[in-house]
């Protein structure tokens, strides 16, 4: 079991995806993570019932945590949370804007009481600005941040199919918390961290932002093609299956022409001799490339691409993903038994992931209430 953060206690008042992502990665690293849920539970528990009756979102993000239900409007329950936070190294919350502060758990107040605490607040649009009170969910932020404007086809915008505007702030919070823990080793001081869905995604949007602001060229929606590189996109093969290719430089373009398209003279065609011209003349280029791909089965075309050292990717279905030979897996325990999930992206040499348990609602409540009972109480 990974134990890099052994001895670190994280208390998290969380729901949905962003905060559970951050705290889940801390749990994977060996921290003790106490998940505080509303009395009816994290609403992500009910997003679907497709994993043997449990939610795919919840199973993915909550392994290795302890679960307790607290009603923070109840004085006794709020006092339990206060005692938890007093013993914690990290406090995370993603309640609605202003709620944590009204309940007495705002970052500023907590830092005054507990100078070593790292307090991380995750919101939709941040603590300041005209949109600070606007509700934020993944697809809404995909639209608001401009992500939908660059995703889709010429016919219209589209949603990215996974919750990137929830995952981005979770990743951002995780790295900021780790940075805070490292800094605390040097200074002895904690810090307040503010993360928002909008700002995390805005950071990811810097390339189209810079292209538009300074180049006056907002990227077009081009479906499974690249807006500024050609050829870079999906092509259907003779068997109806598609493969994507990516040409990054003129050497690769010449190799594609000679060894895959079998049209070596195309590399010096005045319409296509550099990337800017290929993008400008994309319709003619696409017709030529698509015609060559349509004459071969996908696996035959992949053999040619391999021989020419051209980058490619199969257009995989979700069934293809289930059986993908590059998959790595992690096993988690649930009430319904063991579940195999796709493993996190980072691998640590010499360490294998441990089997972690996804808690049922309030599973650790009795033990936690006893542990954090008022001094002198018998629990």
C-alpha cells in the first residue's frame, strides 16, 4: 500500500466529483481521509446504479475513505466536525458559495484557529467576482468557459463526454494541497487554497485563448480533425473502422505520402508543401487522404503506418476500451463485492496498488463519533 502520506489526516466535507477526486488521490497516497456526508449522503451515490447497484462516479472517487454523516446545522454535529478539523492536516470543502463560512468553517476562520491547517475550498467560480454565487456543474462550466465553442463539429458545439470541468479542479486541488504540505515542512505554516471549476478549466483553455486574443484566430470546431494541423484526424477504412493519424512535421508528411498514400510527389505539391498550406487547402487534402485509407482495411493501413513511423490511434468504442491491451487496473471493494476499475495514470516503480474499500453511507459513523466525542464524554 502506498504510504507516502501516512500520518496525514484529511477531513473533507464533499459531494459530487471535484473534492472527492482530490481527497481520493490523497487517500491513494496513504492519508487518512474522513469523508463527511450530508445525512442523506453524497448525492453522487445516486448518479446511477450501474456498478452492481452502486454509482460509477462514487465507486471511482471514494475508495479508501471513512464515511460519517453530519448535519452541520445541528450544533452537536458541527462541534464534532470542529474537533475533527482541529486534529486534521488538511480540510477540503466544496459546499455552495458562502455556506462553509456561515457555518463557521470558512478557510480564514479555520486558519486563524489552526495555523498549520491547509484549508482548500472548491467552488464554481471562485470567492470573488460577479459570478461567485452562480451555481456550477460540469456541462454548465464547459459552456461558460468556451470549451464547448471549440468542441464539436461545423454544425454545432458539443459536450466533452467526461466531466472535465469537475476533474480539472480536483486535479488542481490535489497538486495545490501537496504543494502546501511540502511548504509546511519548511515553514511550519499551513495555507488557504481556493480552487474553482471555472478557473481550473480556464487554465486548460489557454491555447485557444492566446490564439484568439493575440492571433485573432479562434479555433474552428472540426470534429475529429485538428483545427490548425493537417492531416490530423480520422479516416474510415475499407472495413468501416476508422483510424486517426497525426502529421507533426514535414519529414512525417513526406513519409506518409511515399509509404502510406503511395504518392511520393504529393509531398512537394504546391498546395501541400507546408502545414499552413495543407490547412488552407484541407478539403482537397482530405479527399486524397480519405481515398487512400478507404482502399485498405484498418489493420492493413495500421501496418503501413507502423512501417512509416506515422503516429496513429484507433477510433475505439467503449467495448474496445473494456478489452484494450494497454489497460492497467485497480481493484476496489464495495458492498456488492470486488470491482475492477481503470488505474490512475501514474505508476510508482516497485509499488502495486492496494485493494481499497468504497464506504457505505455512514459506515464509520459510530467509531468516528466516539473518537471525536466531547472531552470527558463516553461517546
